[in-house]
């Protein structure tokens, strides 16, 4: 009898539980997430997003500027009474995304890549479009509907009996909202974003120009690192899978009447981001070639040639050829016992460690052990190393090598272990944040001369062209303001 009630109620639900989309006027299936639910989800996940992506960028001039542009776009959207929150994240990955309920995020990495206010507005308009189009509510409701035949019956029953399912949405965390939207939702967000650009007088082609810079940046970053996904984290290409052709098509589909004079506000934009941090920030530590330096925590270490370092809020990763990897993590960890006891009883508990021994690393107590970690492809040899940096801080290396490569890599990885040390005054003077700096082009300047002293690895001229949105072979003109990266 109960199953029949559920089936009948489900049939009624699929016929009636559609809402009119405020942005498109179409009816969409949003049965499992109301606008009130969207707001609760956004408020719940907002602090977690800030923590996961490096915190809020600390320059109030930049954050106020982004908020002003975003609020102007939100006011011409179909939800002008929704309280939008625009946050600049202290993250070097080129990224932007939105949570339901009016929460929009943009990284300082994206700000460094954009070249004018219209491009920034295009990104913000796209994210606002995801919110006004209620894409998260649609996606979540469809995901619940897809599970009706298995575990979803209980969720459906609870909804029909008056218990909202949004608790499940909150419980799944922010990651569910950072997954890529469908092609249809991306196209709709682009179309809505173009609508908001036109209503505020911005150049409606700005989305396409920024996407061109983004594609060039991603290709160059992958080529320099030698890896297809150097960030190994959420980025705007993974969360918003779009192509230039689709953005152009969306611009046409928006069918908006452009203002007599469109604005890009390049000068204001470049003036605002002058001095913004580029790449790793001081509080997260710096990757400098094969060296990782963390000034606030007072340490550095070096990985072998052939490994590429990547930094994130949770850990530092170094990837090598043939599947070898180095994972580094740690920080304030309370443990008053020996490092051997921490290794065997806490961190690697249950790993069946062999060859456990206490060692000294540059005057610091440490311990190491080995294990074989098995998976579907056969497994890895794992070497665990823990180091007591001071009374309150413990740091950890996990070295993973394919068994056929372990012996060959042992000495190099041991050198990485022994390279871990506290910073000297010379180290602190040598390493610092990179910044974006504006430069007015002089008559004799060229791409080669302007980019010569930029500190990033790889082809400096290409980095310069990508950061300034310049085509291959083009040269800057005297009087033009360009972006440089300086130490």
C-alpha cells in the first residue's frame, strides 16, 4: 500500500513540481530545492568554500571593486532583490564559480589573467546566470529523481510527507555544486551573462576574448609543467566546460541590443589590479622550480629533477615520471610522544610498516618506515617520513613509487628527505611573492625586452603574450599599458 502511495505521489510530483524560471520564463523541474533551500545551502557552504580555496584575498581595494561590478550586474538581473555576495578568493588557480542563494566566487588568479573590466563583468555575469537560472536546484532535483528507482524512494517519501530533502544537499558539502554544469546550463548562463553585460553597457564580446586568454593560459601552463592538468584542482575549465564557438553562439542567442557605446574600462581595471599577487601566496608557501619554501612556517625542501611541484591549501604534491609521486603535508599536530610512535600509532596506523627507524634530519627528530600499498593496478611502494619541526608542528612526506622504480629513485627521494630544513636569513631575503605590475610601453620596448626579467619558468615571451591577451607575433605599441610579473 505504501509503495502504491509513493508511485502515485511520484507521478503527481513529476507533473506538478515544476517552477517558472525567473530568468528564462520556462518551467523547470526543481521539486527538491526551493529558493529558500538554495539560500540555506549557500549560507551553510560559504565558510567552507573560503577555507578550501585559500581564504579571502586581503586587498580591500580589489574586493570592493569586484563587489561593485558584481552588484551592478545583479541589479539588472531577474533577481534584483536577492542579496548577492561576491568574494575574491586568495587562490592562484584561474577560477570562478557560484553557490545557490547568490554566492559568487572569483580567484585572484583569474583577476591577473583578465585584461579589462568587461572581461571581469563577463565572468561575473555568467556566474550570476547560473544563480538566476536556478541551475543548482535543477541539477540537484534531477540527481534525486535519477535515484528514485534505488535509494531515492525514501528521499521522495520524505519530501511527499513534508520533510525537505535539502538536508541531504547540505550534507554532501560544497563539492556537489562545483561539479561541471551541463552544456545546456553553460549555454544558458552565457546567454544570461551577455544579457546582463548589455544592460550595463559592457562590451558583449568580452566573454569570448577572456575565454581565448584562458585557453592560451591553460595550454601554456600544461606545456610548461609537462602535465595535462597541472592544477589538479577545480578550475574554471573543469567547472565550466565551454568553447569559444559556444560562447559566440550564446552571444548571438541572447539577441540583445548593444549600447551605442560599449565600455571595457581597461585603464580602471589595470589600475585596480596593479600589485595583485601572482602565483603562490606567502601564507600558502612558494613553489620555486624544484624547491618549496614556506616562510611563515620556517622551512624549505627540494624535490628531484624530473618531478613537478604543485601547491594547494591541503598538501604539496610533486609528480614524477612513470607514476612516482611525493605528497607533503602537516602543520600544527599535537603529539608529545616520539616520532616513531606518531608514525606507527597515528599517521600510518594499520599500514603494516616495515623497517621503522628513528633518524635525524638537520637536527630535527624524525622517523621513517616502508609499506606496500596495493590497488587495482598492482600497487606502490610507500615510504613514510615524519619530522618534528618544533614542539607544536609535525611535517610528513609520503613517497610513492612503482615497485619497478623504487630502487632507482631511493637515493633521490632520500635527498629530498634530507633537504628539509629551517630557513636562513639568506633564504628569507631570496624568496618572496610575485606581483602583477603595470608598465607603460616605451618606443623601443618589445615583447622580448619587456618579458626578459619575468621570474616564471618556461618561455617568458609566451607568458607575456598570454597575460596581456596578445596574439602570436604582435608587439605592444608605445603608450600602451601592459602587465608584467615581478619579484
